[in-house]
């Protein structure tokens, strides 16, 4: 194995002091543009890599931000992570990712591991966050922020989307197109975000003078499979004209359930999602959905942590990000044929 290139070697090759090399690498003033280019050329030629350990001893920081997420496959969480990484790249921080797989014990163990001096701060994405886990963060004085908390009463800074407003406006849109039998495939009611989406749906129905039909409401676990199963049951027992889903994955499951029953979206049944995952616009037909600014929420989380680390003014404990209704091709207008009393697609 080749010996590690040192900063002194870079300085000698470039004909400058080690301090000048450090200033160039850390983008500090004190060197001309010509000197910077010469130093960076030597860095690339020699293959110099800064020692994270040495940097930590000097600055008292690790240069790492921990991210604890439910799993490593969910597009929703990965979009937030992408925002975190993009924001941290501007200040040369790196991301260390752990997953809890919805296991509270594993989550506690991972938080203890990260908060034990391994990282400078932690972003938690939709965590279980039992009280003992919050205590670990507090006892070890590890800055942390939660994106999309399951409980809004957690004693940590929180970033959430406006779940209520997004779902209310999506439901109002469907109602405005003449739908009356609207099914709601909601999320786990133990999640405060799911409860807010449920409330947005119910309020939109109530304000439109429509009773919420309990036979048209189902609870899902934010997965494609649960969306498919629950929509299939509805199509057999209480066929709606529209399905409003609490996540895009639920909506995609519902769309395939409609197709499996020999029906078409949106000709026979309209479907609305929630999230606007990257492939929502590429699906056929394109999914009408409520956009959560997932990437922006990740960037904001990273920015909040950096503010805390740099002792800049703290932001509010709760930051609510706006949602947007994105209209594509899975919703069609409906009208009532007064003579036949049948529902038909308005065209």
C-alpha cells in the first residue's frame, strides 16, 4: 500500500506553506487565484485526501451528519436524503445513513451509536422516537431535527408538510368534478400526519355537504400492496367513482386494482395520490397527486442543523412546508344522468 500523501508534501510540491494549502482546501481567503490553481493541481496529481480524523481533532467536529430513516428503499425518504446531501455538499459535510426498519429497539441502538460522538448532528425521517431515544439525544447533547414526525408532541425541532391543506384541496378538486362516491384510503391513524390528511378529507366532504361514508374508508400502511388490497375490496363491495389515497404508493396499488377488475383510470374510477414521488409524473396515466416538497424539506433540515452547530439564531420548533396539488391524468370529471340515474364520465 502506498504511503498516505501529507499536506506537507503538497505544500513542498506547490512551493507554498502548509497553511496556504489548508486555506485553499478549506476555501478560505489568503491565496491568489493562480496559487489556488497550482495547489489544487498538485492535490489532484498526488492524490491527496484530507484525514477526517485529523480534521476532527483540530475542529472538534467529525464532518459527518447522521440520517436515521425507516429503510433504505423508500423513494419518499430517499428524496429527503437527496436534499440533505445536496445542502451538505456546499459545506463539505458527509452523510452517514442508518435504518431502523420500523424497529423501536434498533432505532434506539442506532441513535446511541450515532450520538456517541460519531456525528455532529442527526436528521431523523419519520422515526418511531420513543422517549428513551429522545433522552439519548438530550443526554449526549447531540443536535437533532425530525422530518415528518409520527408525533407532533416530540421535544425536538420538526419539519412537516401541510398535510391537512394538501388533502383538503385534493378532495375539493375531486368533489368539484362531480364525484359523490369518494373512497378514502388513509394511513396509520397513529401517525399525526395521517390524522391530518384524514381530517383534511373529512372537512372537505363536510364543507361540500357530503356525508363521509364509513364503508368507503380504509386504513393502509403507505404501501403499494395495502393500496391494492383495500381498493380491491372496495371495488367488490362498495364501488366508488373516485379514490383519494394518503400516499402515492397506495394510489399506485389502487390503480392496478382498478385495472385488475377490468376497469380503467380515469374513465371508470379516478385516483388521487399524496407525495409526488419522482415516478408519479412518468406513470401512465400520470398520477394526479399532492406534492410534498421532500427535497426542500431535506435541505431545510440540513440547514437547521448547520445553524445549530454554528450557533446561529434558532428557527421555530415547527416548520410547516406548503403542499401543492399537481393535476395530471388520473382524475376525470363525472356527471349525473338525470334520466337513468347513472354516473357517467363527463366529456
